[in-house]
C-alpha cells in the first residue's frame, strides 16, 4: 500500500470565539423580548381573572406575582421536581467524606445515591468540592455507612484501621 506523498492539512476553526462567554447585545435583547412577552401574557391572564372575580388583587401583586415562582424553581433545580426528595433542606445526618471517597462521589454522585437506597434515603451534597457530604435521612443509615462504607469497590482506597 502506498502512502500519500502530501500531508493533509488539519484546520481547527470554530464559528464562535471561545474566549467570549457572554451574550451579545442582540442575544440579550431577544431574550429580554421573549421574557417580556411571557410576563405580559401572564399578567394579562392574571389581570382578567382578577377583573372577573371582583378586582380583589392590588395592581402591584398582579405584576410581581411571577416572582413567587423563583424559590420553587430554585428548589426544583437543586433537589428535583419530586417534593418527597426535598427533605435534605430541612433535616438529615451529614457525614463528611474523606478525600478518597469524595473523589468517587464527585465522579458519579447519582450512582452512589442509587446504590445506597435512592434519593429518598441519601443525598450527595457536592456543592463544595473540598467538602463533600452524604446526608442520610435516618441516623441508622449514617451509622451503618460510618461502620461499613460499602460503595467503595477498590479496597486499597479504604481507610486503614489502626
């Protein structure tokens, strides 16, 4: 087999600038227009419902009422859409992981959560990379995990008991 005598050039080119990570003014204006249209349609619906029900809402409540959805959207983004999985906001027994276990949880937090009983029993708090916590709903599960950290496959990474 004969190799080609010329080298095929490779071009690395992107249609956007990798250093620019913000929106342009055209994109921001389009996004603002879409949000204003959504907000105005929502306000129109609330206004007409309020008008036909006897005008019992103040005008500023009609305009600011979409703000009430922001905390719910934040909680749904953090803990999921199922309200039964919102328990880590209120209670739970936190267990801080050592660096070897923290690396494994950061790699695949969902697999660790599913292996240990699902999101109704354990929550992986990985917001801070330096301090990774598992939050258990029951104290019995936290003690059991402290005695037998069974999600580690590699035994060389386990803590050595002196």
